[in-house]
C-alpha cells in the first residue's frame, strides 16, 4: 500500500486517483476549486465517466480515497505526488498553457517536508519535466528536502477511462533517476502491463507522437473516404480490408467527422508548434489538421447539395458530445455544424443522451446563438418536422431507433450519417435519401 496524492480532479486526475485507491492505495485528490471538492465529498462527480461514480463511492466508503482543497493536508506523508492538471491551448497559437502545472509545482514546493516522487501525468511540451524540477527546487520551503521527477503520460480514452487504466497496452515512465521510475513502476505491477522506462524527454514525446499518429490514421482514412466517394468504393469495407493486415490494424480507421475532444486537436497542434519552434516544418501534421477541419464542412456541403439553400430549413442533430459515452463538448464537430447551418438561415433541433448542459455552456463559450436551437428529449422529437437529420455522435441508442417512425415524422427524408453508423442499402430501402461519409454514394 502506498500513500499517494493526485493534484487535479479532471478526467485524468480523478480516474487515476480512484483507480489507484481501488488497488488498495491511500489516495488524496487535491483540487483548488472548492466547489468541485465539496461536490466530490458529497458523491457528485464533475464529469460523466461510465463506472466512475460507483468506484469513487466504494473507495471513499473504504476510507482509501479522500478529497481536499488543502495541499498541506493532501501532501501529508505522500510518497508519490501525481500532477494531473489540465494543459489547455495557450494564447500562442498551438502552444500548451503550462500555468496550472507550474502553479501545482509551486504549491508542492511550499508544502513538501519529506522526500517524494513527483509524477507528471499532464500532457506537457517536451522538456517540461525540467521546468517542474526547477520550480520545485527554487521554491522549496525546506531546502533540505529532496525529490525526484518522473514523467508518466496517460493514454486514457474518455468513456473507456477505467478500462484503459486497468488494462493498459503499456505504462511509460521517464526519468533521469532510474530508481524513482522503478518505484513508480511498482505501483503499476498489479496491472501486469508492459512497463517501459526511458528518459523524461522521450516519455513526454511518446505521448505526443502516439496521439498524433492516431490522429493521422483518422485523417488518412477520411481522405481515403473522399476518394472512395468519388470512385464508388465503400470506405468502411476498405478499412476492414486494410485492418486485416496486422501491420495496419483496424483501430482508428473509422471515417466520419474527424477527431474532436480535448486531446487530439490540442496535442497535434502543440506538436506541430514545437516542431515549428524548432525550425522544422512538419508537413504531415499540418495536413492532418487541415483534413480534420475540412471533414466537418463536408456534412454541410452534403446538406446544401440536396437541399440547395438551408434558409428556413429545420436540421436535426443526433448527438452533440465529441464522441459517445461522454458529455465532453470540447472541439465537438456538432459546434461547427450548428454554427454553419444556423449561419445559413436554418434552425436546429438537437438531442444528446448526456451532453445537453455541457452543449449549452460550450455554445455560449463559442458565441453560438442559442436562439435557433431547440434541445429535444429524444431522437424522435428531433426528427419531428425536420428537413434533414445529421448523425453527429454515434451513441449506441441511435443504432436501435425505429427508422421507419423517424422517416415518417420528418418533413423531408434526408439522412446524413456523419459516422457511417447505418447501412446505406437499409436506409435507402427505408425511404431515406441517405448520405454516408465515403460510402460510394
Ligand atoms: C485520446 C487517446 O485515444 C487516448 O489514448 C489519450 O490518452 C487521450 O486522447 C488523451 O490524450 O488524453 P480521447 O480523446 O478520449 O482519447 O478519445 P478517442 O476515443 O481516442 O477519440 C478521439 C477522437 O477521434 C473522437 O472525436 C473520435 O470520434 C475520433 N475518431 C476515433 C474517429 O473519428 N475515427 C476513429 O476511427 C477513431
């Protein structure tokens, strides 16, 4: 059993802290936002993540998981201190804002009164481990105290975060002190995962390179999808055929609306920025971003191809979150699509199983007028009187909709399947004018 502190109670911090406590460790999660901690102490989670609420409840009840706003209390006797604060995009185009990581490092320095290993889980520009080290060293309240810094990038997917924590493909640890990295490795031993120990720069780079590679796979298949559409091939079958080749793999070859969320867009931009700063011109990363942006436009183009002008049209949006099983609206394609179709004079009816509140907040944040958007209680309500339906997020519940009923309640039977969720022939037989993404139609 280890004594662990986790700074930051966002996705990464809360999932990491809760899963580590579930493995029998004593964990205290620290966050400076009082409201968040108060809610957590009352069993209310700041995020939607399947299975997390029950796990938090279980470990709090067992006395292994605590929440506090006090660094003094949270760092007491901690052998391991995880920094899991967010690194939002900075005002410098493409850069990563290190403010929260830096202030966490300063707070640690002010309270630390014993040796501890500081582990960075936040996605930070390559070289940030040195910055954390320097900040802690320069601000130590007790200069006799020693510490080590280890980079331990996270590879959790929202919506699958617990599963990903418990069954990682690999655990990456980077440090200039092998002993410290090995101690952190022991925390993960019960997971029986491949553990890789390397230097800190390389560990930080592995995170960016992994996300950028996955984003590249997505943009690649989206480009192929466009070619398929022109040449009459079906990109879903193409991806399946490619995926049987083990060197390629089927994962992350789903063509659609491109990647959103808090990670891929930010990390690809940040990596390109780091490369630009280093005097390079990372052509592929720039192409990946460009294709991703254009992908969302295609949906609006498909609508105008069929409807002509969108003025006065009612566009139904199925799904708002950037992907299923989350209420996260960061860089969600739905935001751009709603902005573009309302700018062309359409009104929107939208439904998402969990992201309604976060969608309203996101729209306000991005100055998208709520006047022309009606939030509905079900997918069937969305369809009522719509001129076209756009499937934006492939929530499971949309798979089993009664499509006959949907079509009958629409003003015009147009279905744009932004995630290739439905079978084109079935939808056409059902009477829809169906358009997928790269499916030869
Ligand atoms: C991603 C990575 O998968 C995690 O390994 C990483 O830890 C995380 O970023 C992070 O850096 O924190 P996440 O953003 O939660 O996780 O979501 P993914 O499931 O990877 O999906 C990312 C985006 O790609 C979504 O918008 C999804 O719709 C899109 N996508 C994914 C596709 O368009 N096609 C695909 O085939 C797969």
